């Protein structure tokens, strides 16, 4: 009887231990995450950072003077310290985008090596597409801050990475971009991430066009200060393989239900806040150019008199009454409104700029300019005929006309509008009444995150010295005008 009882107790204990071990496995926090999941998450985090209008994470729609604030006006006056805005952007892009991309590659490298040639090409395509996201993100960081951690970044064993020279990073990104383009060309038709790729659904041909567009963009950005980079060759090589229409646009398509909605919906609708109105900078310029069609697609009208409505922009940087001025159009508040990473309009403006400057053998600036403006009208819901009538009175004349039209077209892409203004110095921005940097001094970059002064002080100080001071007014190496 004792033997039977002993055996019974052993079975109970053994069974209980097994169940306890199973209970210790958190199925919602797996120790191994699939490469596809990491890749999708990186795409989502990147899109969220681009799309957001939350003043804690992304103030570029303010910097570009597309919108201004109502009650709280610190950010419109370029105060980015109170909310640690640079720190939030720095953390989001390094931790939530670049680290996930790096881990995605590591997971791919742990999987069994493919045997079939088509599977080898698919694996190579996956790594190349991951690299395109990495290049895109680092390019954004450089154009945001200047010198940044690069060669020693993303190493958990090194919490004080050095800051690399911005020009050196650009050179490295160009080299990596050429490798990705060669890989995708060789692996044409082999596919990649499939449905895990929210942007192109694994279409490697689309990613190849994106890669060429990114190469063109980077070349144009540094064209005035190439610093030894062969901009002409880069433009020549890239221009033959870029987007052919708006059908090729790189869009991150959000869903209509929480938690997968566009951040704009969260910031403008779900929050219940009324923080932003149209600017007099944007509204007054577009009215002067009779650009009322796109104005109607960008903003709402308000009561001008009891009998009529009009587009009215608030004074940039001032405390504005929400009911008194035009608001962001309702179409942008759709929870499924897509985030643009790159589009045909943008590419056509780059080609127009290349032709205007005589770069890369590109010619016909007026034709590219017309195509860019027309595609902007079409993207926002108008048509080619309306664009043609508009262009009859707003034709291409020089680089300034390209800059103005690109800035107008990049509405809702604040970083691109601000960067275009930084590069071409047009249109004329309104000087805010309480300018944080001083009267007439506009921001040309984000200052380095505050916590870098404490956690990585020596390297941050060296970077600040190298770029001419850690100030918002400090110009990046490509901004020589």
C-alpha cells in the first residue's frame, strides 16, 4: 500500500512540475520573434514617426509652417526642449525602427540556408529590403540632426557610441544602396516578405523602384555640397528606374480600427483636442496663386462673414482661436489615411531640380515640374485638366518655382516640406512672434537629445563641435545657401 501511495505521489509531483513549467512560458512574449514580425513592426514604427502630428514626437508640420497651434504655442515658436522632442524622435528611430530591422536580419541568419536558387534570391531580397528601410531611416536621422551614431550604433554592449561624420554616413549609405539595388535586380521576380510587407506586399520590383528613388533623393539633397560623392553618376543611374506614376507610391496603409489607425486620427480626432489650425503662411500664398482646388483638399473653410465662407490662416506662432481659422481637412482624419514614405510627385520634383541644375544628364525641367504638380493634384483627388489650368498661370521659371511647388505638394509630409525649404530657401516663412531662437532665426536641425549630454556627453560634445555647435540654427553640411 505504501509503495502504491509513493508511486501515486511521484506521478502527481511530476505532473505538477510539468504544468508549472508550461505556465512559466509567456506565449504573448515569445523569446524568438519571427523575422517577418520584426520587419512589419519596424515598418509600422517608421510610418508612425513620419505620420504623427503629436507635439511630443513630430513637429515638422509646424516647422514647415503648414499648421500652427492654438492655445499652446511653444513648438510653433521652435521650443523643442520642454517636451524632449529630439530625444523622443531619436529613441523611436533607433530603438523601434533600426533595432527591429537589425534583429530581423539576425533571425533570418539563424534559419536554415535555402537550397533552391529562387529561395536564395528571396532571402537576398528580404535582406536588401530591410537594408532599404535602414538606409531610409539613417538618412532621415542625418537630415534631422547632422552627425549621429552610426558605425557603433545598435550595440547593446556599447552605450556610448561615437557620432560619425554626416558626409561619411552619406557615403556609406550610397554604397549600401548600390548593393541593395544590385541584389534586387538580380533577384527580380523572386518575391520577398509577402503580406508581412505592408507597403508593397513583397513586390521586389516596386522596392527596386523605391531604391532608385531613394538614391535620387539623397543625390539631390547633397547636390550643392557633394563632398566627393559623385552626384552626377548617382542621378544618371537612379533616374532610369524610378516611379512611373502614383500607382508606384510607397504607402503604409493603416486600418480603420484601433490600434492600427493613422496617428493623425489619434492626434486630431480620438484625442478630442483642437490644437491646430491652418497657417497664414500656407493659405495666403496658395490664395495668391489661385490654388483654391488644393486649398479645399488641404483645409476647411470658415465663416468670413455671415453670408460667406473663406480660407483663413492663423498667424504662425501666435495663440490662435480654433473656431476663427481653417482646420485640417477631414480626409486626413480618416483612421485609414495612408502614410507616404515616397511618391511619384516627389520623384518628379527631384528630376525637375536635377534638370534645372544640369545634373546627371537630366533635361526638361518644365516637363518634370508639370508632371510633379499634376500628380500632386491627382493624388489629392483632383484631375489633370484642373492641374493644367493651374499650371497655365503658375509655370516653371527657375529653382524657386520648383521649391514653392514642392513645398505646397508636401503638405502632410512636414519633414519633406521643411527640408525643401532648408535646401532651396523658398517660400518666405513668417517669423513667429515669440521665436525661441531669436527674431528671424529659423530651425535648420534638431538639437541633440538632452539625455545624450548626460549618458554620452563626450561623444555628443565632439559631434556638436564638429558641426558648428549644437544649435537649431546650425546648418547641415548640404545646406550652403
